C-alpha cells in the first residue's frame, strides 16, 4: 500500500510547478495584430483622417516608451515630444516589458475609439491566454502596462482635442468665389477646421511648414489657376476614356483612402467604409517591419516614428487647408466647364490646398526611409481587403510620389496642391527625423 505524500512534499511540488511556468512570448506579429484591430475599429467607426492619426500615435508612443526605457538600442521620447514627461518605473521585477507595451497599446487604443467593446473583447481573449500561461508575469506586466497607459493618457488629455470638439463649425463664404464649398453627393460640412490647434508632437507650431500659396484665384482662361483647373478636367477625361485599362484610374483608386465615400441608391444614401491615408502608411510600416523580420522593439519603433510624422503632417496640412480654404475642382468644373463632370474619386469634405495625402505620404515616406533606407522595395497589399490589387514600389519615396499624383488622377486636387503638398510633407518629415533621437542606427535622410 502506497503512502500518501507528505504535506511539505506537496507544497514543494506545487511551488516547483509554479516556478516552471514559461515566460509569455510576445512577437512583432502580436503588435501587428493589435494595430490591425485598431484599424478595423476605426474603419467601423468612420473616423476622419486627422482624428485617425491621433488614434494611432498615442498608443504607439505608450508602447515605445516602455520598450525604450528597457532597451539599450532606443532612446525614450520623454523630453523630446512636447509636454511628455518620463514614464514611471515598474515596481516588480517580474514585468515582461514587451507584454506590458502591448497591454499599454491596447488600453490607450480603447480610450480613443467609439466601439470600445471591440477592443475590450479582443484584449480579454488575450488576457485569458496570458494569465493561464504565467499568471505572475501577466499580473506584473498588466499592472505596469496600465500604469504607463494612465501616464500617457494624462499627457494626451492636454493636447486640446477636447476643446476643439466644442469649437464652431467652418463657416462657408458663398460671396467669395475662391472659397471652399461643400461638395456632392452628401454636401458635408468641412471636417476638423480647428485641427491646427491640436498640440504638435515635434514641429514647433502648426504653421512651421507653411507652404507657398497656390496660384492666385482666377477663372480667366489665360491665368495659371484656370490652367490648373482645366488640367484636372482634361486628365480626367483622358484617363476615363481608356476604360478598365487605365493605369491612372487604378492608381487613383488604390490611394483613395476616403472614409467618407457616400453611395446613393434610389432614396437611400450610405457610406462605404475605407481606411484613411494615415492608415495606409501604417500598413506600409507593418509591411516593412515584417519583411525585415524586425523584433518587437524595432516593429514598435517603426510604427511610432511613422505615426508621429503622420500626426504632425496632419496638423500642418490642416492649418493650411483652412487658411487658404481653396475651392475644389469639382465645384469649379461643374460651374464653369462641364456641369455633368464627375471626378474619378469622390471629393472629400474639406478644402483643397494642400493635398492631405501628399503631405502625409511625403512625411511618412521620410520617416520610413530613415529606418529602412532609400532603396527599400516592397509589395503594398494594404488595400487587398478592400478589393484592390497589390502594387509594388522600389522605395517609400516612389510610393509617396504615386500617392500624391493619384489625387490629380482622381480629380480632387490641382497640381499645385500635389507638388507643393508632397514637398511640405518631406520638409516636415525631415525635420521630425532629424530632431528625434530614437535609434542610433537610423539611415541619413535626404529630401
């Protein structure tokens, strides 16, 4: 007859089993999945492009700060970003910093979107797995991740976003023929007219990279401005005449990234949901990190640097949009040239100059080039889930140039907004890259 094991022996065995719990593995794919979930929710909730940039940047910064404070290869952003103070140090030695960074990312993301339940259910499914694998490490990492999340949230709360929610809508001036007017089919008010009041991250002010003005408004046929209007009309007619074989139409559709597209069928009007320009470049950041086999820290660094450049680019661009408040091609072409003309892309609901996608693409491309070099070739599959094919590029700059010219092909921007816009973005991106000290292995960037 076997004897029952003694109580001390059982305690020893229980203690041994506890100590043998395996560390919780976190990979770059876990972060890609978290960022993808945020994108999914933003598309569901239909956030504007500027607001979407804010939703990306704070969670990325929170995750990055945790890793940078515990990784010799990276420098924290505290003291480099406007108003950001050092994050707290962990109280426990059992913290898994990659796990804590991921938890902070999810928690901050949850605060910034409408459909919190979508993030919460995703988070809770992971919590269960992690706790079962190693409860002690999970609890310590969760406590620290939420502590940092709270720290970042308090900083975030002071960026003037809440104040801009109560500011007046943009006032349309129908007496000035050059001023922006709402466009079909939904004739929405101009979105985020006060975005230039959002606290910048790296740039000194919203107007630091104020672009040169567009050509003086004139509908005289020999004026530079009229020639730009007519160019949009002529290009549109030329490329649509090619039908389904038009490469220019394919480019326009690939870079559309308009979350406000409205479809009218009979008496019904509904929105088709798409990613924003910033979301497209966040997708490219994921492609770069994945292609190079980046570890967790480098993947988070990639997202963070890119999203900071994007966020400041939107602040800069929107400052100019509502300063110049320039009328869109669709309005002028319908009034003065062809009342039945429609652009290839639906005109988004804000002023024309400069092109937001051009500015943001220019800035994001510089940020990514600083990490992966100026000859980084990649296949962009970001739009596949929205029914568009893969496009291939030999560099981030090439992709930014195509994104910029796509706005002319789409019939929603004049040439000046495209060319000056991408320069505005590149100048801003270069400033961000040169001012931020994050990783000593970054490439040297040229505009």
